[in-house]
C-alpha cells in the first residue's frame, strides 16, 4: 500500500462521487453562554436513505491544494484526501476525504486522516478541520472516533446535492 501526493498541475482535474447510506442525522443546536457559545450535536434516528453527490478535485477556489491518493496492495485506488491551507497558513482544511465503497472498514480512512494530521503539524498549522453533512452519520462517527471534535456548524449543505437544507458540521482538532 502507498500514498501518492499530487499537486494541481500533476493531477490535471477530476471529480469524486460520494455515496453513503444514512440511517440517522445529527441534530444541531447552539447556545450563547456568557462571552462564548456552545454547539451540541445529538444523534437522531431517521429513515434510511441513500445520498450521492459529486465534487470537484482541485477546485479553482482552493489555494495551494494537495491531493493524496491511497493505492492498495492490488494497485487500485482505494481512497482520496484533498487538503488546502486557510487562514494565512494557520489552518489545514480537509476538502475531500473519501474511501471507495469496496475498500471501507480496512483502516484506509484512518491512514488518510493520519496523513492529514502529519501534514498539518509539519506545516506548523494551529488546527485541522473538515466539514461534513449532518446526515453522513458514519462519516461523522468515524471522525469523532479519530479524535476530532465538533467545532461548529452551518445550515448550508456541504456540497451541491449533499442534502437539501441539511446542516453541515465542522469537526477539527487544534495543536
């Protein structure tokens, strides 16, 4: 198994199609407490539904993105991780993190997330963050299990087609 690191120029464009089955969602609430605020996400059951949406790799809106492609032992693409710097290089944002359907539950997502954490620390970033649709129950559960915490949310979808009016949770960690 190996991870290839590609720049925008080396990759030459493309799209990722995300698919996940959702059997729940995270209900989000925020409250003001003194001079701060808190955000709470509570898992709720919901009717099972299939979600699919496509996103662009190396979107022109991203500054200095990097793409990591995980190649499994059979030589097949098993996962993708795209990152970019934000806040004048102080934050590393995961813009895409996906493990192919047939490659899930093999530790590949953990490997890719670990690569992002290593990249953030090596660049001297103060934090690593990712946005996830609130209905991507499995994805959120995975990220929470990897030590990321809820840092915020928005009522806007994560990506076109990700779920109409579905809140997006932001999870992250600071260094």
